C-alpha cells in the first residue's frame, strides 16, 4: 500500500470487521464456508503466505444486468476507484488496491476468509443508502422505522442498493417507499420530511455478504419527523421485507450488519 493510501485510510485502519468473518454458518444461500481469519491477520499488511480462501460467486449474480462480469472477461475494463459511467466504483474508505494474482479489488478493511463476490454484484465497493426515519413516541422515546429482512429475518433499517446512475438522495426515498410503504411513493405528504435529512455516516459496512473482493458501503441519513407528518402515511412492509415496526433507540435490539452502530449515531445526534 502506498504512503498516500496509508494516510487516507488511517482513520479506519484500526477497525476490524466481524460479521463478514463468521464461520459458524455457511455463506448466505450456499454451502460455502469461510475459512477462519484471526483478528491479528485481518489486515492485508500482515503477511499470511498460506492464505487460500474458497472462491465463491453465487449463480444468482452471474449474468445479471446489475452485476459485473467476471474479472477474467477481457471486455470488462472498469474504471476502478472512479465513477465509471453510471457506476460509482469509488470507496468512501480509501483508494483500494488489487490482488497481484487475480487482479481483483481488495477489501480495504482486510481478509474475510472468502474470495469472489458471493452475493454482491460489483467487484469492489457496492453502494447502498439507509434512511433512518425517526420520531419521538407519545411516551417520549426516540424510535425509528425498522423492517424485517426477507433474506435472513434480521431487523434492519429499510435501506437498499444505489441503482446505476441513481443519486443517493433518490435511493433513500425509493427504498423507504419500497420497503416501508409497500411501494407507494407518497411525495406530497413526506416532502417536508425528505427535505430535512441529516447525514450520520458514510463508509464501510460490516455486512455478512462481504468478501475479500466485494464489500458494502453506505450513506446513512436521518429524517426526523418532528411534525408528525407520518401520522398521515400508512407504513407497511413491502418488497424485500416481511414486517415493519417502530423500534426504540435504547432497546438494544440486535440489528442487521452495522445498523446498531448507525442507531448509536442517531442517538448521539439527538442527545
Ligand atoms: C441494505 C442496507 C445495508 C447495506 C449494507 C443493503 O442490502 O439494504 O440496509 O446497510 O446492504 O449492509
């Protein structure tokens, strides 16, 4: 890693991912298991010559319009670390480097025990956006809208992937409509809410789908309903969600990927 990379990456260098090293269960939707990566060998800078993780790219990803071709495909010449046409291949963490043998991008946080793309469409960063819609309940508690994910039943913020060519601001509203309003894009009643977004986080996500060569990053924005605008809106799980409810910020309920961390940021921003 160059000195510039090192300086740019410094703020996150001490962070070590956990959820994308879990060896207790097979990789989502497969029989493939990660190899164990001890904490002290997560960083690529720590030499580990015998490291040979299994390579897995789910068949659901192959040939999809939202996914990249194989790295070995000669027609695939992406502009890495750049906005590549309609696809943002820039990492919020730092300019990523590449495996010298496979030429695949390397996860900026380090080893995950699995190579390939798993269930992720893009080599390198896969960008998402997470709207945290919050309110103060009648009992005076700060709470947020959560959905139960269909893929693994975990409770989560109703976020989703940024589509090619889409602005993050559009993704935030579209995903909330798809996941929490059963696809009803209610622009009128929520216009005021969407206009007061406050960014809480942008960066890497410790997502269980991450691999050595493909990982999730997100922008988290809080839309706080101080005026009760949501009282006129029907919230209902839709699309990739099976249930929806308001969760109290101090309930300490386990949440998907890094979402508990985002909720801590929400709490801090309201205290
Ligand atoms: C989810 C987001 C999440 C991101 C990273 C996306 O699939 O919809 O809520 O933050 O993955 O875990």
